[in-house]
């Protein structure tokens, strides 16, 4: 099991009911982690519509998770 710090924005924050959490997971990749929490919180967005950031840079959903990772799932945003 790995410990990850997850941050949520916009619709993901609304569905999760929180802006961040520390979670134990057996997920291998960030895609696996997203699918795990998508099921838990009933996120409306498929993984193909979400970006992942690791610390202060974008990552790839198929990257392997390392213990202690700081991950942000970012939904598409609109605005002007």
C-alpha cells in the first residue's frame, strides 16, 4: 500500500465533498487511482477528460505511483 495526498478541484471537489485527502491505495498507476476514487465518489468524468498533476508539473495517467505522491486531478475548466 502507498500513501498519496490527493487534491480535487471544481466538479471533483464537489463530488468528493472535500478539496484534499490523504489516502492509502494499492493502485499501481494514477489511472488506477482515479478509477478507484471515481467509483467511490461517483465522479461524472471519465479518466480521458481529466489531467493529472504531480507536485507542480503535469504527469501522465499511466505513470506509476510512488509512496508519498502529491497528486491533483484536474477536470476541464471553462471561463472567460
